[in-house]
């Protein structure tokens, strides 16, 4: 079983030592095959029987013959009923949690460069399913998405380990009310868990950004694009347009290399932070509060031209069902952008929809290139920053696609 890192599976005792007292969840052959392929989820439809279990508690998972497959966190609400945390029995859960947090920190030391903001814990990507922790300089921002990570015991162990290892000025919790409702978790407010500091300035690639722990979308910035900012900056030149710019991550990285930069977003609060960020770095950037589809349509109809265009829309495909509609949306954006790029221009185009595969995305881009009559040379195929680890056997951990093209003809 290649799925759980060796250091973690050291926790596992032989199956014969399974603790008899833990509730047992029996799963189908299909569910067991999924785990054997290195995945960590079991869907409710693959559960044969489950003993009475408090929501979010630890369970022993056995196959249809009764053979132990490991220990998991159980959700009474999610279609993902079981999320594995170990391929064997777990006797000391707090110790396991502490070790996972330490390993997450170790990994970041290896992969994060030139930034004091990064994702410290990425849920299944760090074998802590349902826990997200981001670091913004001296503030940690935590988000809980599953029953298993929401228990008081788990919270207090995680917070104490983060506090010891990361030594932050404050730890804040950001609540996604809708996720909590879907997971049938009690209502909570966003707020500070530890310390008093609620805002700070973080630095990426020498560029400064404002962070407010209790405002904004997601858990602050879109840290998954961090490495793509620096990559885009390598090729950016001339007049640049950053479409779906949020708080200006791309725009601010492009600015030192471009003669002018315009950022477009429909969110006024995001653009207000973007403007503060520009001021922090002494940059003049034009921010446009508008629907990106309208701007691209109007500007391309008016014959406006650019040398660098970034497209980083929100996830258009929320499920497999609307894949076709999503691809039409992506194509419209990319087609218009391609028509507006000058010869030798740079297109940085992204999709953060898990349901749009790399193949779907490339197919859409090829078709847009043909329709626009442009020649596209791939400069870089890219994905999410390495602090959002992609586990080879868990496809759902991989969601961001970013391609940088040189556009000619
Ligand atoms: N590029 C950004 C992240 C973009 S996230 C970064 O690196 O930080 C997607 C953004 O699209 C959000 O800021 C959201 O406000 C914006 N958005 C969503 N729909 C939009 C629309 N129709 N027109 C313009 N902006 C839109």
C-alpha cells in the first residue's frame, strides 16, 4: 500500500493488534479497491455496515471479509463518509496529529522560497483531511471542513502544535458557513483563536501584501498561484491586463516588467485591497470593477490590444454535470484574450476547476487558438504551488492548471 508516507505508517501496528473497542465500518470490495489504489476516501455508497458512531469519531475500517484496512475519521453528513488517517490501528491519535503537523511544516521548509505566506496544511495533501492552515507572515489562518477535524480534542491538539512549532503572533479561524452547514457542524463565527493580531503584511518575491485575518474571500490570498506569479513575471512585458485579479497577485508581479497594468475584478472589496497593495509597493495600477466577460467583449470589439494577458477565473465547473458549460465559458474568455494579444504577446491562462481535466483544458485552448487564427507556443505547463501538495494516488488533490503561452501569427 503506497498511500500513506512511510514515516506516518510507522504508527501502524500489525492488523492483529486492532483495537476492538473502536466502532467498525465494513466496506464493499469496490471501496476496498479504492483504498488499495492509494486513495483515502470511502463513499457512503460503499459502506456495507457501520456500528453506531459519534459524528467525526475514529473508526476501524474493514473489508467485506472483516480484514482491517486502517483507521479513519467518520462523517455522518458527507457523501465521503470515511477519510482514512492511517493504514493500521491508531492508539495515540493526538500524537499522530502532532506528527502530521510537524511533517507538514518540514515539507514547507523544503519547498517554499521567497515568501512568508504559504499553505502550511493542505487537508488530504498532508493527511489531515478537512484541515486547511495558511501562514501569512506572523498570523496563521485555520479552516475546518470536516466533522473529524472539528472536535474539541483535535482542535486543541492542532492549535497547540501550530503554536509551538510556528510561534505565530495570532491564530485566526475562518469559517465557511456553507461547508459547516453541509457537514452538519455547529454554527461558528470567524475569529481569533489565539493572540490579538488580526492584520499583517506578508511578502512574496519581494512584493508586499496586506492581510486581514477576518476579512476577504477564502483564507486570504490565493496562495496556490504563488509560484505562477513569479513564472508569469519572467515573460511579462508591454501593456498588461490581469483579468479576475482579486487583490492583485498577478498584477503586482507583472508591474515591474510592464509599461502599464490594468486589473479587472467584479469584487469591490478585493479591488480595495488591491489598491492598498499597489500603494504598499509604490506601483500605479489601474483597477477596474466590472464583469470580466463584458470587459473582454467590449475591449476586443473596440480593437484594444495588449502584450500580456492573465486569465484566472473562479472555478466554472463545480461538478462534472456542468463541464460543457464551463468549457464554453473558458473558451469565450481565451478566444477574446487571444484576439487582443499583440504578436509576441504572452497569455497566462488558468483553471482551478478540479472537474476540468488537463486534457479538457488543453483541448479547449487548442480550439480557441484555431478559431482565433493564432499560433501558440507553450512556454510553461504549470499547476498549484508546491505548498498545496498533489498526492499521486489522490487525484482530487490536483486541481489548478496554468499554461503560459507565447502568441504569434
Ligand atoms: N488571480 C487572483 C485570484 C482570482 S480568484 C489571484 O491570484 O489572487 C477569482 C476572482 O474572480 C475573484 O476575485 C472574483 O471576485 C472574481 N470574479 C468572479 N466572477 C467574475 C466576473 N464575472 N467578472 C470579474 N471578476 C469575477
